[in-house]
C-alpha cells in the first residue's frame, strides 16, 4: 500500500483543537479593553534601581597625554595610533574612519 506523505493528515484531536482555537479567538476579540494612557515620566519617578544613587561618588581616572606614536583626529577628536592617519591638511591629522 502506497502512502502519500504530502497529503494533510488530521486526527480527531486536531479537529477539536481547531474548534477550541476558534472559540478562543472569538472570546479574545469580544473581551478587549480600552488602551490606558500612562505618562512615562510619572511612571519613571516611582521606579528606582538598586544602587542607582551615585550622587556621592567621585570618579578617579588617570588621564595620560597623547604618546609620541599617537595623534588626535581633527574631525572626531579621538586619540589614534599613527598607523590610522589617512591624511594631513594644514597641519591637522585625520583618521581613516573619518576619511572613509
């Protein structure tokens, strides 16, 4: 006996589940409620993250001057390695990212 594997197969269980899905869809559409507008600023005021108060913290960062093999891009103002120089115009250096 040859079996057609492309033919759709439905059991009684599938038929009852389809009926229940249709019932759920009708119940869902009939019981939808109105959309509630909520101001985001008011909602955010009452919500506080744990450890979020950093007002008394002081950041200690050691800043190093540009090294001999570095330059500051005249466009993006990032300190880059000399290998990133794309061009020099009027004594200003531009990086490959800004020229690309």
